[in-house]
C-alpha cells in the first residue's frame, strides 16, 4: 500500500516521473522534487495504464511550485494497481519561446 514515484528523466530544464499507486486509498504522490530551480511553466500528464472506466484512477497534477510537484488521484474501487499508471512531465520554457 504505497505510491511509488519513479524518475524517468532528471534534466536541467525537464523532469519526468511515473506514478504507481498500489491501493485504492493511495491518493497522493506527496512532494516530488523536480530540481529545476524555478516554477515549471510546461506541465503535462498522461495516463499510461488502461483501466476500466469504473476503476479509473484519474490522476491529476494538483500543485507545482519552485521545488515540488504534487499529483492526486481518485480513491475509486479498483483504481489501485502496482503497474505504472501516470507519467508527469514538467519543464522550464526554452529560450526560443520566452
């Protein structure tokens, strides 16, 4: 019964991590340090585990600040799974788009 956050990429301008929540009641990642030194402006998340609509974990990025990312999910029955469920990507803008 835990949420596991697995770093995929810890770059200087981009941080990517995967989330798995083994129990239905595991509903937050807690603080995940992104290490970018500024508030990321490019934030995206994608479900990477196919789940039945009635058991959807429905992860969402709920807080992003200068040091951390926090995601939360629903506590829907069946939403817990030991497999990776959600991938989050936060980035600082490239100088070309500033």
